[in-house]
C-alpha cells in the first residue's frame, strides 16, 4: 500500500505539560517554563507557523512508582509524569494564541465520567471554533487507580468494555442538542428550543446518565477522536471509533505491517480506510549540518541516566524492570501495560543485542537514527515511511522543548514543502477539515456501535 502523489503528510506534535524526556530538560537549549502560560502559547504559535494539524498532550494521573516500588527515580531525574499539568486547561490557553492548530488531550475512560468528558471537549471545541480532539485511553496503572478511590485497575478487556460504553454515552450527550437548538432570539424570547434538546436516558452496565448536556452541539459535530492502543482489542477499538491512531514502531517493516493490518480492520467495520489516520511516533533531531545534529545527539544521550529510561519503560510496561540485572537482556515477559512499547523494545533488543542498561539509555532518549541529521536527511526518512505505506503522517516529539519544535519548523518543514509532501496553507477552519474528515451528523456514532457489537459477538463466539 503506497500513497498517491497528491497525498500530504499530516503532522501532530507530542507536547509535554512538564519535563518530557529524562535528559531533555537538562539540555542547555531547553526552557523550563512548564508553569508559565507564555511557554505554551509560544509552542502553539510555533506549531501553527509550521502548519501542524494538532498539538497533543498525553496525560498521567499519578507520579509513576513502578520502578523499585517508588516514584523516587521519576522525581529525581524529571522522567515521565514527574510533573504534569491538566492538559485541557493548557489547551484552552493555547487556543487563545492560535486560529488553526488542533488541540488534543488525553482523558481516561477508566477514571473520568462521560458527562464531564463530553462537557469538557464540547467547551474546548466551541472556544477554539472547532479544533478540539479527545485521545481516548483506558488506564492500566494501579498508581492511577489509587488516586481515584480504587485499589487496582480492572482487567484489560473489561477496561475496553467500559470504554465502548463510555464513548456511546459521550456521543449521545454531544447529540443531545440538535445543531440548531441554540436560537438566542431576544424578541420572542427564545434562548434554546426545548423541542431540540433531548434527554439521553442511558442505562447500561457501567453508566447511568440522564442528560442532556448543558453545552450545545460542538462545531465539529463530534470532536476528533484519537487512540493509541496496540493490543488486539486496542486495535479493534481504534478501527471502530478513532479518527487517528498514534503508534510506536522500531522498524519500517513493522510499521508497514501495522498500517496494512489496521486499515483492513477499519474496512471490516464498514468504514473508509482513509477515515483513520495512522501517525507513528518520530523524534527528529535536526541540525544545519550532520555534525551539528550528531553533537546534539551526543550531548542529549550523555544527559540520560539508564535508571530514568528504565523507570519510564517500567511505567509503560507495568513491570518493575529493576529486579533484572542491568547488564542482562530484556527477558521475555508477560506485559500487562502498553503492548506497542513492549513490541518496539523487544525488536530493538533482539536486533541490536541490547542490555537493559543500553535499553534504559536508549529509551530515555529515543531518537530515531534515520531522523538525526540535516533537514534533507530527516525529510528523506519521513518521505520513505510515507511513500512506502507505513503512515499517513507523524506524531513529532521534540528532544527538548521548545527548541526542538522550533528547529523542525525552521529547517524540516520547508524541505517537506519543497518536495510537495506537506501543505503550504491550512485547508479548512476546523481540525476535521484539515485532517480531511467529514463532519458527522447527529447519530453517526450508531453505525460504529453496531459494528463493534458485531465484533464483540465474534470475539465471544
């Protein structure tokens, strides 16, 4: 599967509301304005200048404590989740500084309630004039569960059962106001037409929700739905519900295999395969010359302690890797956490003969070799993945913020445009329009729910 010549790369930015990579916050060219509104607005302006589709914030609802049974390593080294602001609030600040940039945040179906998620993203969609996106996740860490009056997470399949129903309720709430329900006629007077605002009256296994929502229908109909599941159930969930999926691959071959497989799943749900955008993670490290890029690479890697990388990997896998010797290889283990990360590090371990010490250093930096170099070299790597049918675009991480994004926009974006691979202006006003997605009519979710019910019946048959 390859892309037609007129297809363009989509770009999302993985932004962190706190320290990102363990060494990145120590790099001299980074800034530590994580508690400063101007910091995020500056990043937003940079991304919009670079014509990015969206800025995306992941979220963590606890300071990870899987490694050595403590959060000491995360806090000491500024690793993943050591500091994390509420991303929806941050996105609201970024919305005020931009006109086109999409605004995406994670909200967990394991710990939030459908009404608050529906209300939050409907509000963001209105305030941004149609640029909101929700990354749907099912939380797997017990540390997060303990912050929500629970002792542990529910099993993975049950988490997805809850997530399926969660989405149905959210869609019902977004549809509870017809598009023309908000009238605001001062003369009549008629603020909202009661005949066009409906109760949802949902009663299910997980949720009981009366409705209606107290926010009118979002400008996009539904905010864009994102997902990042790599397990079999997670892939099927994405194929059923998502408009874009974020993935992580260590090789072009595995990315191409995933791309074909997930597009086939989308087709099996009765959807156009192009209605789900596949965006693998990429961390370009660009310099005006190869020597400059290589020096950045050397300096950044030197700042990463292997324990910081292993602590973050322990969080992602939900396995305490501290119990294995540093100079041994990653063992073959049953992973309750993120399957995609495990597949990625297993591939790298076997191919490059890595020890856990090596893996910790690499996972703490995670800069892809073919994306380290000049703008031309970075564009070559991106073009190859895109042209050979491994992706519809990329989720771009910055090795250091905000300079990594500034370098990419200044150096790589013009090269992608010169090759005809990337837009020179935004195509539309909303995020859906810029992603090439239709605005769903009220009730559009029902067809996807029906396809999911059929898939569930096949799983249990």
